[in-house]
C-alpha cells in the first residue's frame, strides 16, 4: 500500500530488489524458480527378479470375453418356442400349396388326354400353336417358298393352357358349321384349403351360394352363314363352293336345353335365354333330366337315340346342354337383341385324375361337337313354329324400343329447355333494369296462369 502511494505522489523509493515488467506481474512468484533439469539415469543394474516380461505390441486390441459371441451360452431352447410353431405352419402351407397345384395339373392333364382324340378328330386346330412368320435372313438365304415350308417355324402346340391355378382353358377351330369352340376347366382351389372350406360353409348356411363344383364348360359358336366375315379366303378368291357352304350353314334360332333338375332353378335365375322356355319332362329321358324348350317340335327334332344314350351314360355328371341364340343377361339395349347362336355343355368332373374315368361323359361330349351338323341340316321349322318362337323376341324388342324412344324424347326435351334458358339469359343481358323487371313480372304472371289452369282441370 505504501508503494502504491509512493508511486502516485512521487515519494522516495524503498530499497528492494529488481522489479519485473508489468506484463509479467502475475508470474512474479515464479521469477526466481530454478529451471527444471532432467533427472540422471541411475546406473544401478536391474535384477532379473524385478524385471518384467516384455509384452508384445500390436495394432489390434484383445477382445474381452463376453457371452454375446457365444450364443449357446446366452440362449436356451425355450427362447425359440415361437419359431417352433411358426416354421412348421409355414412349411405345411407351402407343401399344401404345391400339392394342390400339382393335383390340379394332373387332373387337367387327365382330361385333355381323354378328350384330345375327339377334338382332333372333329377340328383341324386344337390348342394353342401354329406357325410363326419367317425372318428376313431366312427369306434372303433360302427364298420365300422354302422359308415358309421350314419346320423350324412350327410353334409346338399347347393343348391346354393354365389360366390360373384352378382354371385351365383350351381352344379348337377348323370345322364346317362351327367357327370355334372355347373350353374351360374350373377346378377346386386345393392350394388354398381355408378358402375352399369357407365356400363349403357359406353354401351350407346360405341358399344363394352354391357349393363349389369341379366342372367343364364348353361353348361352340356357330358360323350361321357368316363364313365370309369370319374366315379369310386365301388370295381373296371366293369360289362357288365357298358361297354355297356359307349360305347353307344357317339354321333357325331358338332356345332349347336338356338340364339336370338339380340346376334347373339356378339356370332360370342366372340366364335370361333359359327363362324364355317352358319345362316339360320327356318320356325317353331319365327321370333326373328334363327338357326346357320354346316348342315341342324342336324337342322332337333334337332328342335323337344317340343323344338319349349319351345322356343316360353321363348320368349326374351332366349339368346342362343348351342351344341358344339369345343373350345370357336380359338385354338393356336394342343391340343386345341381335341373335348370337351358340351351344353350351356343362359337365361335372370326376374325382379321379385317371383319363379312363371320363369314359361315361365322352359320348355326350362327342354329341355336343356334332350337334351343329344336325342343326344346319334339319333345324328349319314350319312358319307357324318360327312365328311362335319369334313372338317373344319381338315383344322384348318392342319394350326396348319404347324405352329407347322415351329416353330420346327426354333428351330432346332437356335440349329444348337448355336452348330456351340460353335464349332467355341472352335477352336479359341486353335489357335495362326496368326492362328486366317488367320481363320477370310477365314470366311470373304467365306461370301463375298456368298453375291456375292446372288446378281448374284437376277440380
């Protein structure tokens, strides 16, 4: 403190040692400290007893022991109880799925093995195959004629194609009086037993749901004199034989069916064409089968001894054989009433995958393929029968025509109202406020007079 006063007022300086600079005032206590010097190395020898073993150095550190790396020490079988239940369940699902698909494939293969000879006997082309077009290199190297005759262009025919795991389809064409035939096999969903059990359960509790059935549905489409539209003549040349054959492939349109009585009710509800017929048992047919026809004369023509024998052999496997020219659904427009002649056969499939199990249904299948020939040659009825058959169709056409005319009249009325409104709005836009008020008052008076007239007429 005395030093501070002496410095401020110039008092006498006290005798003391050298003063450090102001910037090093904080380190005054270390000003006189001696500089550190390295400690001398002792020359005393280290004895062997006190010496330690040298430890090798490396870049990697030793991993400490832990149970994390030894699964068998930190787990037990009880930790995998959930997996023990899940893995067998997944394995069962995969095995059942593979078994179901293979079972359906074997069944479809057995069906085509049994029916391919009959199809190949009646049609020129069966299945999916044919020839592909030659490449440019083939034509340049061997010529067009030689390239077209090459067997390398033949695509192997696939008689049956898998559309889904439970649905197989095939196709046949190249026959007189028949444009083509579509065949579909509907099998059980064996690869999904839970879904299959659900379908059976629903059919048991609900009458509207039918039980799942394995069936074959074949539809044959007739030419009906339209060969020129559906078949291309090579080179664009049409011979007299082709013209005569085209005109002779037509027959009178009608709806006729041989139906198993178990599915008769369902057919009437599901198909519009069958609902036009009347049901009557035939003495020559088995008791479980009945005839649905628009005319008795049609039944007498189509129930031949061969067909009766085939129906008896098929037994309960036959669901229905339908000849129709009407749509499946009730027509909603006039275009839907255009006749489309076709034949439909539905058969239940046996449980066995052996091709020999289809022997009872082969005769009815063959009759189905040959029925178009009988129709073309004999299905030309008397004018009275044809007039009676057409009466129902004409009545439906008249109903649709009336509905169509009412719809067109309604459209015309709406169009007229729209144009009147546009004209009124355009006139109002060109008027002043007073003119608009007068115009609206006149409209209001006119509407009131019309309302009074209606009330007077009702009274």
